[in-house]
C-alpha cells in the first residue's frame, strides 16, 4: 500500500488553553477526599485533618506540596520547555469531528482514527510563556466527572493566542476515504470542535494554513 505524509500547519488566531489532567491531580483529589479536608469549615481544621492524614500515610508536607505543584502545571512542554500541543489532544479533536461530521466527509471510522491517521507526537507552539489568564467559576468534579461539591470555585487557567503549530499526518491510501479532502476535514474540526480546554467557550479553534503531501515519506 502507498503511504502518504502531509506536513501541516494549523493557525490558532484566538485563545488556546491546555489545562492537562495530570495523574498527580487525581492523586491529590483522592487525598483531599480521604482526609476530609474539603469538609472542614475552618483553615485551622483543614490543616489539622490534612496533617493527621499525612502522618497516617507516611507522607511528608513537602511531598504533598510537590504533588500540588505538579497537579497545577498548566501546559504540556517539550524537553526545551516549549509549550506544545501533544498528539492525544489533537486526536481528541479529530475523533470528535469524525463522530459529528456527515458520513460522506468522514475520513475513517472514529474508533480507528488513532491507528489509521498517524500524527506527530508533539506540535510546538513556539511559546514558552502564557499570554494571559482565563478566570471562571466552575463546579469541582472528579476525574470520572462526578461533582465533588455544589459550591462553585474560582478557576484560573493560562492561555496562549495568535500562534501556529506544524506537524505531520501520515496514512495509507486504502485506509482513508477521500484523502484529498483531509484539509477540509481538518478545517471543519478546527472550527467546529477545537482543541484543548474551554472549547465550549470558543477556545482552541484553528485554521489550516498549509497541507503539503509527499508520497512514500
């Protein structure tokens, strides 16, 4: 089968927020639930119940603070500290697009897209610092989506804007329907679905500005 690779550039004219859900975030939430810290009504009581939990589980305060720091990381980054969009976030966008676009424009079955359309693992943004902070009130939820409290909390997430990312898409001709329409599919995904966090509020929208196909690469 013939293999094709397209070097692709996506332009993000407006805000993009990554807001990763790190394993450390899940661990931190579980500790806070188990310790009862969120049920404590005063800061003194919160410190007391957390301290008791840490002692019972042989965890130091420094280890807990490091877990907090890791859980709060705002971006995926490269080895050179550049903010990147990892492939799994772009896959999420394309799979959702494949589920929602008309069947005649769908490049492949959504459940097989990760295997049939291969993406570069990292898409560099060229940025190392955020351009701003997005603030909003949200209901805290667990990793499975279950509400942890009825009280909404203030959330702050960094964002970047006005940047481009470049990477590659690879496929075998027999695996993709209407491969010549892939730029249109990407464009639809970029405008209708988006990438990253806060997509319902218009974040993570992109435009396809380059799509150069090479055979056998």
